[in-house]
C-alpha cells in the first residue's frame, strides 16, 4: 500500500510539473509591451500615434521587423539608441510589439 501511495504521488507530481517548456516560455509581445511602456510611450504614446519629437505613427509605418530592430538599436533622428540599454531580445520584442500595435490602431 505504501509503494502505491508513493507511486501515485510521483505520477501526480510529474503531471503537475509538466515538461517545463510552456512555463519557461515568455510571450514576446509581453516583453515588448513592457519595454515599450518603459522607454517608448513618452514620444510614441500608448497607442503608437502620439508623435512627439518626430516619433512615427506605427499604423503609418511600412518598416519591416529588421528595419524596426535597426531603428530601436541605433536610433534615428531625435530617437535615442537603445543598444546597451535593452538586451537584443528586448529590442526584437519591442519591434514586434510596435508591429502589433500598428495593426491594432488601423
């Protein structure tokens, strides 16, 4: 009986923990939104349309993901470069978020 109880506990623990993949995955849009709120909202606005200091409206932007990563990394015009401020993963996530945000405001 004791062995059966231990075996049942192990089975329950394995199913409760799963394989860990989903628990360790972070949605890039969540990471991007966090970086955007912290560093970008002041000029771009929460909806991506504010346009302070020449900030572009994301709904009007035709930049692809790689171009957005380049702009966020190295800056453009009055925009601050975020290389060294944000990790490359955060920059990519923020770029993906701006694409998502632009689609939401159309």
